[in-house]
């Protein structure tokens, strides 16, 4: 994108998952990045995902939405919604 726009270097702005993308890009192309603005850092580390989806983070912050999220899964899969939804996303017949 940067090359297509004819930009030599740029300031990256990222929020949440965009932080991880910005950091990844900046580490691979440091000469092309003159700065970073990062907010709401979410790097997708195992402990962050576990807290959000397995440790009660989302469930305690947004209980009604959490019930809707896991309620779409069969009862036996609700204990690990990350694995349940990942299986659906990666299914050959999807």
C-alpha cells in the first residue's frame, strides 16, 4: 500500500489489533516508519485471549453479549468458545 501510494515513510496509528499489525510492520520495515501512535494495546498474546475469552473478561464486562456469543454454540462446546469458533472458521465445508 505504501509503495502503491508513492509514500517513502509514514506514521503508523493502531488501536487494538492494529497495534499488533503496526508493531509487526515497524519491526520488519523500520526505515519506512517514522513513528507509531498506539492506543488500546491488544497484541493477541495467549494470556490476553485467555483472559478475554476463557477467563471471564468478556463475560464479566458484557454478560448479556457474552451469553449471546456462547449461546450460539452447542452446550458441550461453550466451555471453550475460542476453540469452538476456530473449528468452524477452519472447517473444510465452511
